[in-house]
C-alpha cells in the first residue's frame, strides 16, 4: 500500500514538472509587447519606472515597448535620462499619446520625438516645448527679436524711414533724442545680459530636439518652432506634418498599423513584426508610487519641516523619543527627495537659517527681531527652493507654515512677557507679601510662623497671639510684618 502511494506521488510530481516546463516553454515562445503607462509629470519617479520597464523588456526579450503617455512636462534631467535609455535600448520603443484628451506637452514632446515610433490617439495634442524658468514663466526675451533678427530689421527700417521723412528738427530735439537713445541702449544691454543664459538654454533645447527629429526622419523645423514659439499640434495635424508616424484609436489598432514598419535602432534599421503580439502590462508599482509621493516638492518640503522641528523638540526634551524618531525619518526622506529634485541650495540655506532664527527667538527672546528675520528668510527660501517648472512648492503651503511659525513665535513672546510679570515663586522675593501668624503677643520684636517655619519678626504695631500678619520686607533672617487687616 505504501509503495502504491509513493508511486502515485512520484507520477503526480512528474506531471506537475512537465506542466510547468511546458508553460515556461510556451511563455518563452510567445512574442510579447510590454505596455507601460505614464500619466504624470516627468520626474525622478517616472524616470525610474521607465528605466526599469526597459530593463524588464530586455530581460524578457520583448518585441516592442509601448508607453501610453499623458504628461504636462517635467524635469529636464529626468527627460534626458529617459531619452538616453530609449536611444540605446535594444527593444524598439513606441510612445503612444493616449487616451483621447491626453497631451505630450513640454518634455513629452521631446520623448515623442526620441521614440522609435511616435503615435497619438485622436483628440490628443503635443507641443509647448519651450524651456521655462523658476516660477513657471516662459523665458523672457523669446518674443523679442534681437537687432539682427527679422523684427529688429523691420524696426530699424521703420526708424530709418521716419528719420528720412522728418529730417532734423532742431538741436533741442536732437539732444533729447540722443538722451533717449542712450537710455534705450543701456536698457538693451541689461536685457541682453539678463537673457544670455536663457538664450543658451533655448539654443541647447533647439539643437537637442532637432537632433532627435533628424535621427528618426521627422519634421525638425516644426520641432524648432515648438521650442522657440511654444506652438501646438493636434494628432491629425501632427501626422500630416510628419511630426508623428501613426494615429491609432487603441492599442490593437496601433500594433496593426506599425506591423512591418522600419525603425532606426542604435545598431541599424529594424523591421517591426507586431502582428499577434501578446500584450503584457507593466503598471507603476508601489515603489514608483512611493517615490512619486516623496519626490513631490510639497511633500518633500513638509517632511523637511517636520524633521527639523522633530529634532528640536527631541533636543529640548531628551528621552521623549517620539519627536526624534519621527524627525530623523522625515529628515532623511526629505534629503533623499532633495537629492533627486532640482533644489536651489541658496533657497535651502535660507530656509534652514530662517527656522534657526525662529527657534532662536523661542530660546532667547529678542522682542521679535530674530523671529521676524527668520520668517522673512524662511518665506524667501521656500519660494526659491525648487528650480523647475511643474515642481514648484505651493504658495498657500508656504504661507500656512509661515503663519504657523509666526503664531508659535507670538505665543512664545506672550508667555515670556507673562512670566516677567508673575510674582516670584522662589527665593527671598517669594516671602514678601506672604501671610504668617504671630506666635505670641508682642510690639516691636517677636516671632511668627511662616510656611511651617519659625521666623524672627519686627513690627510697628502691637500684635496678639494667632493674629494674621503680612510680610512687607525681609531683613536677613528677620521679617518686617504688619497686621493683615491693616495691609488690606
């Protein structure tokens, strides 16, 4: 009986092993398309998710990677790391702007141009690829042509024609015109100095997107226009102007349309075979979601505040443990977020200085000087902290934390003022005003009981045994007293 059971168990194990081996072989024989989803601003979390997706596609020998994208833009550093990985990938990458209503703005336009296949769903758009500076505004001066540009030439021609028509109108007018001309030249010099770095950033972005367009044979002129003038295109217009390759209604339509298309890879051209691909999704996991939360500028900023105050409370109350534990964890998470975010370290230094001054006001009251200076430094540093578009700290959050710090400072100041006005509770000063009882009848020198102790006493009025008296002064070990009814 035992032998039969052992034989049946062995046969069952062999069958299960054969089934598992068949499933693994079947999976290895399947041709797959790995589908990822990007529906947020391009940042460190999205970049990490995209790079891990490409590594997974290479490990599983996938035929194609499809990225369904809807993004308002994001960080330049994260975008460039994604593009580098895409251009050197051994698996073709298709950027598919979907679903309907999605967009590939700013950094999304660069990613679309860098992809091996650029696809869009109907009712989507792309563009607005102009790099922006702190505060979300466009680069100043981009709409103003230089003297060598077309606008400058038109302005110069107009000035020449006006001068020819009007002629000389007197020496006074000439002097005024010369003064205005000198002021205008000084203003132009200042504007040129202010926009020099912005022009460098702009030209670098133009060259970058043109190189991506030329690599895949797409419309480089419109790409430059999207960077310089922040123009946009719908999905149908993008297809007509050779900006994208495909307009597909869904994923199945996309795979059917790009079957047989030739794309440019790092090692040469490759023909796609996307018919009958098995779709395998790689959605953002907990790691990506956690990283996205931590690297949110508002969350990182709040973690830094919690960490700072947690450490302060722990140092002021050693052994409490809870504030210190929460503070050190929050501070480490904030430092990790700042490591991958475009942080302006001058702003970070101002925040730390401001918090230090606010704490200094609590520990060493200066009638508001340290506190006000700390709040000003804190607010300015908070506004300067994040140095990129779409990743700025919320102004209401900055204002709320600043008001909270101001309220804390005001409470500390009122507490200290109240303490200064309170009657002393220790030392010789505490005895003045206290009530005592006469231990005997006396007029002049005698004894009283005060706080359970026998004291020498001196009075100018006759006292009787047990009479209540009040201490008016202390002279060494002798108390100056008077009858309680007289003092009242």
